[in-house]
C-alpha cells in the first residue's frame, strides 16, 4: 500500500525568508501524481502545486517550487519570500495514475508558522 | 460558480444518534470522497465512489455509511456504531480525465458529540 510521510510536524520561517517542507512516499508504481495542499485556519483545502511522476522537470508556481527526486521517493516543497498568508497546514498527497478515480493519500501534515 | 458544498458547517450529535452530513457538487465530477481529519493525523479516507450506485470502503469505514444515488450528491451517515465521531469531515471530488486532476474540497463539517 502506498504511504506518505511528512517528518516535520511543525516548521517556522521569518517573513521574506525561504523554507522547505519535506515529504517522502512509498509506492511500487512508476506513474503517479504528487500534490501539495495548503489548509489555512479557515480549513479550506487549497491546491498549491502538482507534479506528474513521468516529468523530470520540477514544478513551479510563483513562489512555490518542488524538488522531486523519483528514485529517492522524495517530494519537498520550497516556499520563497515567505508571507504572513503562507501560515497554514501543508499536506503532501499522492495519487496513482492508472485510473482516473484513484483515491488521494495524504501525509500527516506540517504546520507552518511565519514570523513577522 | 461551480464547487462543492458541505452542510451543515457545525453539527452536534447526542450519544446513540445517527447523523447525516451532506455533500453536493456541481462540477460534473465523477468521483467523490469522504475524509476524516483529526489533529496530527492528516486526512484519512472513509469512503469513496467512482460512479453512481457504487462505492468502496476506505481505511476507516467502520461506523459510517454512504449512498450515491445521484452524481452530484454523496451523503455520509455517521452511525451510533462509530464510537469516536468527533472530528472534522471533508468531502472531495475529482474529474475523471487523464492527467494530474487534483481533488477539489468542500469547506468541511465539524461534528461534535455532546
């Protein structure tokens, strides 16, 4: 069975600095998708960034980028120029790509604080 | 605007009662999911449905039941058999297309046993 691990329950970063959140996963599949979701205090889940396993190029979305290491099964999220609005829970997630309906598996989350 | 609507936002249950959480989507998504969120445990899958009139158990289905009579609706019933139902419940949906389709989420229901 696939699993997702986030080894940092809590992280903090100074405003305007850079922070990296770690995620590792376990799977025997070769094709899959990886996601980072943000959950602010409102508890609404928001997609931050996605990565397709067959793409070697790391995904980027404005201040957010990933470091995808397929062989190591690692998928870290880098937030540059951190802003107060980045404070939230961040969840790493995995989904197989063999079927379009496959369930999404989430890690336990990392709580990010941004210090003014 | 398209989206997923969960209701109610807050729900209180007495011991021994069944309660039903509503989840409706107008995104024309095929697959729908129910997750439970507890502090420090992330999101755990309760049930999911890929098509109308069909659904599968997730990792923590005991004490819960679902139905999928319409594509747009996927209600979750928390039965009296669920011994620790106090949690935050999230409903999600995915469009059945190729590619990295992400899950869209509702705003959640906070269930408390009183």
